[in-house]
C-alpha cells in the first residue's frame, strides 16, 4: 500500500483529495497526512476524518511526522520548487501540480534531486495521460500529416473579477519577491502549451530555434490575459493563442495541420477527429489514466520489478521544454488592450467581466494561420 500525503487542500487540492479517496477505496493507497496553512473546508474535513488522515499546518512537519512514499503538491506555483525539493530530500516521490516551477534554475535543482535520489517526480499535466495525446504524437511521428506541419491550440475562457480576487497569487507576476507568473499561457492555459509540445515531441527540448511571444491584458492584473506564443523548430510550427476575455467560452482544443490532413483534439477529453488524405473526419475515442493512479501503480510494484509497460505520462524531464518557454513568455512585455476594444459587464453581486471585442476570431485566426495577434490587428 502506497503511503500518500497531500499539500494544499482548497482549489485544485479538492480534485486531488477526491482522487486519493477513490484510490484509497480501491486499496491502492493510504492517505497518511495533509498540510495546509488554513483549516480544511467542511467537505474536505469529512473525507479526511473518514480516511483517518492527520492534518498539519506546515508541510515540513507533515514530511517529518509521516515520511510518506508519495507527496501530492497542489499549492500555488511559487511554492512548488521548495516543496517538491523538500519532499524529494525526505525520500518521497512527488506528484507536482503544473506549472512545475517558475524558471529553468528551479528546474535544474529538481532534476538534479530526481537523478540523485532515483525518486519519481511527475507533473500534473493530465492531458498527457490521454490516449488521444499518444495517438496524435504517433501519427505526427509517422509523418501522417505531411509537410508544413503546424500544431496549434486555442483557448477561450472568461475570468471575472471574483476569480482575480480569489487568492493572493491570482493574476500576479510576483508575490512577496517571488516569481509566480500566473499569466494565461503559463498557468490557466499551460495545458494548451504542454499538449502541443507533447504532440510535436518537443517537450524535453532545452532550446528552440525561434520563439515569438505577445502578451496583452484587458483586466487590471500584473500578467497577461490574452496571449499568443509561436515556436518554430525543424520546419514545423507551434502556435498557442488564448484569451481569458472571450466573447463566448468553449473547451480549449489542439489542432494538427499538414499538407495531408488535420486532426482536432479537445484536450480536456479523449476524442480526436482525424481527416487524412481527403477522407471525412473519423472520430477516435481513447481513455486516460489519472496521474496519481499511474504513480500508485508504479510504486506498488515489488522492489526490483521491471516497469513492465508502466511508465509515467509526465515525468519532470518531459516538462523541460515547457519551462524553457515559460522563461521566454515571461520575458515578453505585457501590453494593455485599448479600453475602446473592451466591454465590461457587471453582475448583481458586483463582480465584473471584461470581454475583448473580436478576440474569439483573432485567437482562432492566430492558431490556424500561425500569425501573432498584433499581425492580425490587436
Ligand atoms: N492540473 C490542473 O488542471 C489544475 C487546475 C487548477 C489548478 N492547478 C494548479 O494547482 C495549483 C494550486 O492551484 P489552486 O487554484 O488550487 O490554488 P488555491 O490558491 O485555490 O489553493 C492552494 C491551496 O494551497 C494552500 N497553501 C498555500 N500555501 C501553503 C503552504 N505554505 N503550505 C501548505 N498549503 C498551502 C492554500 O491554503 C490552498 O488550500 C497551482 O499550481 C495551479 O496551477 C492545476
């Protein structure tokens, strides 16, 4: 039985707690403790009581007292590196939420610790656990899409003023002197960037031939809410264009295009629609493993057993290219979108939502044409 611990109970920590509860029910792991600086909300307290988990205010007290096999870190990005490093030094495997770290220097520290300790560190990019991602990667690797390969992702979400006010780190570039980088490309739509990298097979690259970034904001935040990232490498192109000021919201999607056809994957799900060599779209359905179950299964093998097909979908090293791009993105200035281009609506409870006029079409055009938003008139 894998002895697991969870750091961070609110926000996405609740999703991890539900998964821990499910896996505990399957007898795959035991929750030995949690840590959070604030008391657990009532729903979490019920689950923790039922699972018999201890709760600590400080994560290093949790590590000292419980010495878990596996620690899930679901705290804000600026705390990831130090928490993951402490867990690895304490002898625990780690499931670390995305974005794994805020820069390449932090990445190097964690990669060194992983190689020194031989422990596993998996990053919470759950779209990489989808069979749809593997299928697109295989098709791309086999050259099925032909020449002129462009992998694009788009994201259209709306985030209101309550979202930006919900935590001290939301919309911040730094907090108490530490980098947070909560921008649209580096956090809310980090999965879009990572999914494209995985399809292209660029995820572990240390450098890219050509990177162009434009960051804009319509909300009163430190970071970007509307952005585009274009990377060119080996004759192929990746474009991620996203907005948190959408006119209409939709599920983010990753699209692969080439001379011989295209494929579209809504990366929060497991279906791909593929059109190759003039055929109509064929929809293929896949399943996905949860990253925590994958780790629990891997760790449950008797010592010395070969992996036997069990592999992590997103080991830390697979996010090296992502972290390199985080540095490129965060180095770009954030430009304000003209007030004349935004519409702000107020709800009864006083929350406001900012929408950028025409942004949905701009984001789609950027990803399909490989253009930057400024080139399209933003
Ligand atoms: N994989 C995904 O799809 C996904 C989705 C949402 C968020 N996330 C990631 O999860 C992480 C957390 O995001 P969130 O939205 O849940 O944040 P949040 O601020 O809502 O919750 C963070 C939790 O960590 C706790 N915390 C803060 N400092 C702590 C400390 N020093 N010790 C112990 N606990 C501490 C907070 O009290 C809170 O309970 C981020 O990295 C975010 O990007 C991932």
